[in-house]
C-alpha cells in the first residue's frame, strides 16, 4: 500500500511511516483518555501492537504475537513515571516492540541510542559542537542534545537498545534521568527537566557475550517486562511468514507459492534444536551454541526466498533454505557440526515427507 506523503523507497521505513495509515485510523477512532502528549490512548496503543478490527472496519495488523497481558503491562508502565525494560533472549522482538511502542505513543521512534561497547556518556547526555565551543565557549547553541535529552525536553519516548552492551559507568548516567527526571548541564550551570509525556524504553538480553550487568540502582528505575519465545510452533510460523512477506515486498521479491511449508520446516528445526527434544517428545537432542531465534528463522527464509527468486523458479524449496539453516546452526565449527550431523541422521532422515530437505542439507554440509 502506498501512503500519500510517505517516502516509499526506504529500505526499512520507520514504524510510524510504514504503518501511518493504521496509526491514523486508530487516532480517529480513539475516544479514550490519553496521557499528556500521547498520540493514542493506552488501549489504542495496545490494539496497535496486538492487532484488531475497529468499529469502522479498519483492520489493524498485529505487530507482536504473544500474551496480551505483557503488552498491557508494557503500555501501562509507559503511562507512569517508571521506565520500561524489555528483557529476553535474542530474537524475541524486543527492538521491534520498542520501536512500535514509541511510534504509537509519541509518533516518533527515532529518538534512539544504540548501545555498544563503545557508547560514550555523550550519547545519553549531550555533546558539543566543538567548532562553536572553541569559538564562543560553552553555550546552549554549542550544546548538541542527545536523543534522551530531546525526549525529555519535548515530552516524548526515548529508546536505548542493547542497554547491557553499554559500559556500566555509562549505563549509570541514566540513574539521575530516571529518578530525578532531570539532566544537569554543569558547564552552563543549568539543567533540562523532563516534561510530562517523557519516558524511556530500554532493551537488553543476558545471553550474548560482552554483556554488562545492570547495577541494582539502575535496575530499580525500570519496570522489567520479559518477552518470551513464541509459545507454539504455529505462532512462530505465523510471525515468520508475516515478517518475510513484509521484508519481501520491501525488496520487491515475488511471493513464494506454497512457501508456508518450508517456513514450517525451518521453524520445526529451530524449535527442536532450541528445546533439545523433537516435537513428538520421543528423542532427546543436543542443542547447538546459537540461539536459533525467530529473527534468525526470518533471515533464513528471506534469504531462501531471494535464492528462489533470482536463481530458481520462484518457488521456495528445501534447497533454498538449507544453506541458511546450516549457517544459523553451525556457529562453532567443531561442536555444532557434530550436533547438526546427528540431528540430520537421527531425526530428519527418518521423518516422512522430509527426504528432499535431508538431501538438500546433506549437500550443503558436504
């Protein structure tokens, strides 16, 4: 769908642009109380995340598939003075949910600090235009506000991605912001006070290497919401199919006929290896070192769709996803390769209707 006034050639439009028509429909139908400076009421924000049909027939597509109470708690947290921490293993849609929450609440998901091992205090507090600083000395005009400072001044939602990748001393820069709702600027003898509507969403996981634990003082400033992996295989298949379709359309890839069958096989492989047991519960399995998340399944299927479109007949087949699965499973060339080989020989080889998948996986692993 083309939305008037929205840039359509962006590889990945921001949530507020990609779903502008849904946000507009919700705003028009939303007659419930809204917190100060919120674009939508908490009920409408939750509907935007979870999907539904409005009274005028407008369809809101689900952005998150999971327990409704999780979304309600997250939205309610943002309506209080507590910051929100979305916690979960990699691939549980933490960033996706964070972006859509900010888009629905503030209409702008771009006030973002991306956490890395090299993130400095300036990324959270403020920096300086050094040319003006040298020419004029410290002044408000020479100050370069961070996304967090802008959100405080404008009453909007800031986002901090991968909070636990940021060095611990830089993380603690947020303590004053979240407890006192103020950001001192000692160079100017001033401070920026947060106006109503300001809040912060952070995401974190404790599974990856290079993680810096949150201090107890900082953790107390957040209300933590844990995002689980999809509860059922069908939920995960639906999530993968929906996201692959969205990504495929943005890349002008043709829709793959009967692609749902290969998606279901990819999800089955990932879930069995992730859980350490086959779907029927009869065979115990060794789990590889990777997370085998839903996000990785989306990547595998999207790559397979591109192969089918550019080097095949346009039909998504086992051979198109086999290489992607091998790359996702075998992260440790020694241990993971043995685990993958055992899985192929003891499970995939004997499974009815999976002979083509077995042959394709054996071929790329040879």
